[in-house]
């Protein structure tokens, strides 16, 4: 019983410590609330300018910092709309070394446009235009000037970028960390008050478990209804089969060393534990650029096992950062794979697609 008592006491101490920290940080959260509320009120009343564009603009974003599945949702929208419309995506390009407005081209990389835009470019560049720019109100006219064939713009991570008024605003919230249970920064993860959910036209609860009961769906919807009466949809992550991207051309093994630099990697790790034999997880902060020294540590972990028994598994987002010239020699000697993911709606997915298509077609001339 002694180990259990130590564990229980440690957990209680951690809970107490977190409660004290939250209490100490509460004044900062209150100040942050005032600042964001004033900013939103200025936009609501027109004291801060917001721009509308003739081209339909779809915004994908969230209230909280961290990963809620924005990139898979953007990719879902691209697959849905690209057959009928000329799509352009616009992201800030978080973590890139360049600045200002930029249209992705064959010479770009994760370093020049950001890891997520580069991932989208690698997959869809033959169908869409991929652009980045911190100032969305400035970037959109530049985009339309350079690509006047654009008939729809998808803005990624733009819920708080109120200088542009989207025609359709899609708010994402993670199933395990819904916005209605969260707190404002720095106490919690919210970028603005929960009431901000009311600006959304659609709310999608992401990263849901495979089996979501009707009672749980109703409970979540009831919580959201305190802040918004807009349509609510539920989605999950669908993992595809691992894809090799190294030069070794080795077969995939069930024993894997996981490498990730994403937000909220617990869902990924749970999937890998369920599907394969997880030996070790090298988990880095979101958007972290894995270095040659990191790869040395990862390679050393692989070499602890007989040749061919273990492979490296990473995310699609991290693959585009690993597959760069300074790591090519190390990567070429490893059996390394990435896991493609897609957004899959649990229920009423066709209704979501119909809603988006109806919005887009309303802009088409008769």
C-alpha cells in the first residue's frame, strides 16, 4: 500500500499546487479578459475597421491556444471545394523565418512558409494557391491581385483576426478540452472569453472518440448552447496507414519509436499504443524544428534494438520538417514513416458539407 499512498499524496499535492497557481494567476486572466473584451467591442461597434471581400472567405479557428485539428479541417474543406472552386489558403505561417505576404512555390519549405502551410502545399499545390501573411486584410488583396482566378479563400487560425469579416466562420473545439470548461489565459488556454463562440456560424467538436453516445452528444450541445445557438457537428481523426518517406525503403514494423512536435500529442500516442507496440515517444513542443542532435538521440534509441525490428513513426506535419537537406543523410539510414490523418465526421457529416457548399454557391452568379 505504501507506493499507492505516495502516488496519491503526490497527485493531491499537484492538484493543490495547480489550484494555488490558478488563484495567483487569476488577476492576470481578469486583465486579459478586459483587454480582449474591449478589443472585440471596438470591432463590434465599428471603431476598429473590418473589411469584407466580394470573394467568399471561410475562417477556420478556435478560442483556445493549441491544436484543435485546424489543418485537417482545412484539408477537408479543400477536398470538398476544390473540384468546383479555385481555392486559396491563407495562414499566418507560424514559425517561419520569412515575413510579410508570400505565395508558396516549389522553392519554399517549412522554414519559409511554416510547417502547416508547407504540408498543405506539398499535398494540394496542383489544385490550389497556398499563401501566408500576418496581416490578413492586407494579404487578401495581394492574393487576389496575383491570382485573380481565386473564387474562395480559406483562412487558417483566423478566429481572432477580426480585421477581415469572413462569410463563414467555423469554430473548432477539442472534445477532451472544450472551450466551455476552459479558462482565459494565463489560467487556462482561452484566447478570449467563451462568449466569443457566438461569432461562429458553425461549431465543430473535434478529436472525438470513435463511439460517442447520444447522451454525451446532447450534454456537449447543451453546454455549447449557453454560448451559441449555431449548428454543432462532431468529428474525429481518421488515421491512414503509415507511409515511408526515407530512402532506406524498409518494411514497416509494429515496434515503433514515435517522434512528434505537435500540440496535445496524447491522442496520437493513444492511437499508436492501440495500433502498434510503442517503445518510446520523443515528444517536442508544437512547431518545434527537430535538429540533427535530436536525430542523433533518436537514431541511438533505434540502434538499441536489432536491425529491422524497429522503425520510426512521425506525423505528417513533422515529416515536412524532417525531410530537409541538413537531415537527409541521417534520414536516409532510417526506416521512417509518417501517419496521414483526415477529419471524419461522426454524424451528420453530409449536412456540414451541404452547409459549406450552399454558402459557396450563394456567391455564384445566376
